[in-house]
């Protein structure tokens, strides 16, 4: 009787994963992005990163505070008018 040897990579479950900080996740994503560029130089990377982080930040905070803009502005350390401008820019409010 022969046995088949399979090389299986076991993916860790959510509970088994070591949680890293936000900055480590951003760094990893940026490294992947740069690798995908295959030697090309990115354009407007600073603006791209801010846009990619800012929208989910605003969405998450707004959800956390029940869409209360005053509370969200306080959580974010922003003026309410500035928050409103950003929410409009990302089509998160009418």
C-alpha cells in the first residue's frame, strides 16, 4: 500500500493569527503595491495613500458614532465643517 504525501500549507485561523498594528498592515500593503509596479515609479503616491486610508477611516468612525457628525469630528480631532467637507468629497453624505 502506498501513501501519498501531500504538501499542505495550513492557513492560520483568525484566532491563531498574530495581530499586527495598523502601521505594519499599511507598510505591508505599500510593499506589495511597489512590488506590483515592477520597477515603475508611482505617481501621486502620497495622495493615493491618504485617499485609500481616509475613506474607510471616515466610514468606520461614522458607523461607530451612529452617523453623528459632531461625535465623529470629536473622535477624529477635526472641526465639524472639515469633517462634513471630507464626507461630501467621498460621497458618504448627501
